């Protein structure tokens, strides 16, 4: 990362403490960063969801200390089966988030460190896991930063894309873009591309050309988004217009948003950037842009921030 810790950040680093959280799938290892005593207290803990707990290029290390210097506490941890945590690893599926890990962390921080209010931040699988915590802990969560996560089952995402704009000409243009090849550093992206290819090949023969049922959010997203909507939390949804995940979010948004009361819609901010966000974290410059934008949004959740949102 292109950063060097200032004196305030170093003080936050020296104040950090390891925490062991008993979880349903094994003990979870994390690092708690207390707020700077000289900063106005936010009375909120920012829980940074990722694997491993440092994130790419130690982004969560910087994030935790930066936010702590502004009056937030912060917690970054390893999921079960990852990093220094116990339990068995498994395949990560955004539609089957690690809700048990998320809830265990929030309850442990409340019971053992006195934290009462939380801000959650994650992308893709981590965003889905953060969102899942609303099913059990909605009253304790003040805000959620939800970055570039799929909101449908993979097969539905690919079918939607094939029906919407994927054809042989599109695939030919896609394979000629260097950014798409760089994104294939992710195993999940290889799986996605293979499924898109298969869908385009088979589409002329599927169902005799008849249209199937319209796209629907996954059961997990619908349940957890409903819990978010019923809460008093603010939500940031960040996507890139070229993200495959954005196409599914946009379709789901058309289904879910119209039924939300105006007060609920006013709490949700949807931001769409040109290019990629989901795979943008593989590029240093784009990763930095995402980090700075979301960290700034979180800082505005501080009760002392100008124009800050306040909720019980």
C-alpha cells in the first residue's frame, strides 16, 4: 500500500489487541483497534469483513487504524477455516454467507468489549456475510457498506446476462480486453466465464427458445435485505457498471425498491462507477479509489460529522 503510518496511526497500532471469538464453526481470531482517546467518540465499531483479515495490500490494517484515529473502534478477523481461525475451510458462496461467524463477532464485541453499535463493510462474499448479520442483529447495526456483491444464484446471473446482452460478438470483444484477462486471477471469475460461455452456446436450444421465469433475488439476499430494510441502518451499495454483479443487482433493485417506503429508500445510497468495481480491487489504483470512497462514507456516519445521519 502507498502509505506510511503517522504518529496517530502508530499509536492506534500499539493499542491493538488480539481477540478470540468462539464461533459455531470454530474459534475466530481477530484484532480489535480501540478508538483514539483524543478523538470525538463515534460509539461505533467498524467490522471489516474479508479474508484474510488484512485484506489485499493490508488495506484493512490501514482502514482500522485510520478509522480509529477518527473516533471509531474497528475489528478485523479471519473467518472459520481461514487465517489463524479454527474450523474447516469451505467453498465461499455469496448466497451461503458465514452468518454464524458474523453474529458471533458482533455479540462477542458487545458482551466482552462493551460495543453497542456497529458499521459493517465488505465486498462480494464479505458484503453478503455482513448483510446476513441483520437477520439477528439489526438493532445493533448503524450502517452497511455493501460493495459489488451478487444478489442472485450464479445460474440466474448468467442466464440474465445471456438473455440481456451476451452473445458471440460480446464474448469476442470481451476476450480482447486486457482488463478481463487480468481479472481471471480469481478462480470464481474462471467459473463465471465458463458458465457464460456454456449459456451462450446452449441458449438457441434451451426451452425451444421460450423465455423462462423472470430473474429473482436469491432467497438469502431477499431475507437479509428485508431485515436491513426493517432496521434503521443506512446502506451504501457500490458497483461498477461493467460488473456482472451489477446487472443482477439492477434487476433485483427494480423488483425490491418500488415496494420500500420513502423513508427506507432515503437511507439507501446506490453508487455506480464506470468500469469495474468487483474485480477492481485487483488493480492497485482502483482498489485505492474504492477504499478512499467507502472509508469517507463510513467517516460520515460519525455522529459528530457534518450532516451525519442519526438513528437510535
